[in-house]
């Protein structure tokens, strides 16, 4: 669609450097109405100036929607039922937020009769893929405007200069030379001084967590209760999904839980450094796996665990709304029907460790069989036949090799 044919655009707007400039650029380049949409996913005070800033920069209408409960219930929790983790470290805090933002953005586009949507993702990053795959899922004919793939502003300095020319306040300063993205699950940092892969992140960068060295000298124990694989209570207190995650964020942050420094592989092929703080999510995943240990069948767990890397890759690469992710989710959710119980987690100076788990209804731990004391149900002599059967292929292979040496 030619620029002159675009009548109304809905922009995913964070109020940061990129989307602030994009808002003005869309007004200048397309000369049409621009509606901004900001999703409240738990950014806290970051959203306070959004409305006034968007209107001052040229927005014709502003949406700010509280999506914290939907985010946690329908996106974070399903992902955590799978114990999803990318490249062994990343709990996918940014990745899982994008499909919800895109979903609501497309709903607003429909409400507003907009013929185009826009985002602030760069042509080098993952978010462009995540946003646009979701857009096309909801409307295959939508026009997508990705300024970073179109304009001549090809550096951060060029953006700063454009902002100054257009009187746009810029949030990136010499004092905090990095970009960040925050929601209820995590906060991420990238760019700027973090592009030196040898340099440790400065302590003043962290927002959600205390330095482990400065965390309390006394450990804290927290009990997390699960029903059908979803956390429902902390220390016996029932909470909504968003309340529960926020509560664990606070507790975990006090003890320095959930810091990650990762040089990850982006979907487009390059490596990129990300610094992450995920205190509540780190506790949640540890507790969930602990309850699974006592309630999940061994072979069910083996099959499910073999799918985690692929499931995590789908989310990282933007395929939340794909049929293959939905298929895997059905399998994963079936495995969670017996994941009912409580995990007791010890938090101490950056460490998060299971120290107890129990289930009153679905425990597969049977002391009659597992005990090292005298029992009446397990004949240890039976193990001899088990070992011989399982070693048969190894014995045959050894006989073959011995025959070759003669």
C-alpha cells in the first residue's frame, strides 16, 4: 500500500526513544491519523507519562490497556507449564509479551478501522518477526509499517538528532547508555556499553534485584502451591496469576534471584548480548519442576522434556500463534493434570533451591518401594533379570568385538 493510501495507523508505543521518534516520523511521512497503543504488562511507573507524551508528540488517540492478568494467565503460565527456557538461561520474558501486544494491537486496529499497524522493532532483531507473524495471524491483509526497515535513521545518534530537531524528549542518556524492556515477568537490557562482551554489567543498571552480595544474610523459605501445573498460592495465600508473579518478583528481588548475562543467538542469525532480571519467574520455574518431580510419571516427563528446546525456540522465534505451538501446548497441558502440590524453595544470596516438595493427591513417591529400610513389596533378586535383559545388546556387541580380535 502506498503511503498516500494509508488512512490510519495503530502504533505499538512504549514511549521510549524508538517509538517516540516513530510516532513523529509516521505523522511526518504518512500525514494520516496515528493511534498509539501501550500495553500495561507491569512496567510500573514507566507508563505514567505515556499518554501526555504521546499526545504531545502527535498521537490522535491513545490506548493504554491493563493486560497484566491476561499476560500472566494466558501467556506466562502456559509457557511455564512447559518449563520453557531458551539456550539454557533465558526465560523468554520479552518473547512471550510480544504476541499479546500484537493481539491487542490488532483488536484496536479493527475497532478503529485502521488499515495499517506499526512497531518499533529493528531490522536486526527478533521483535519484528514476533510482531508481524502475530499481525498476519489475525489479519493476513494488514499493512505493516516497520520504520527501521524503511527510514534513513540508521543509528542511535541519528535518532537522537531527529529527536532534537523535533523536540522529542529522549530517555537514553550518557548516564544510562543502554535500552531496556520491562514487564511483569522480567526486565531486559541490551545495547550501549553492554556490547562489550567482556565488560561486566554495571550494578546501577539493575532494577528488580539486589546485588546478591548485599542481599539478606538470612535465607528465606517460600512455599508455592500448584494446581494443574499453575501456581495458585504462595505461603498458603491464594492470589491471582498477576498478583502471585508480582509477589514472587518482590521476594526474589530482595534476595538477588534471577540475574542472567547471556550472549544469545537471535532468530536472524547474529549473536546478541542480553542482561535479564527474572526473580519471580526463576522461583516459579524451580518450584514447578519440584512439584513435577513428585507427581509426574517418568516417561511422560522424558517425552515432555525432550520437547522443551523446540517449544522455547517457537516462542523465541515468534510462533506463539502457530499450529505446531498449539499442538505442543495440548500435549504439555495434558501432562500437567496431575501436577498438584506444594514446593518449598530456599532463597539465599542469588541462589534459588528446592528443599522440599509434597502432594496430598498425586504423589508418585511410595515409601514402601523407595525406602532403604526393610520392605515387603520389592524383591531385590528381581533386579538381576532386569539387568541381564537390559545388558543383552551390550553383551552381544562385546562378543562380536572379541571375535574380531581373534
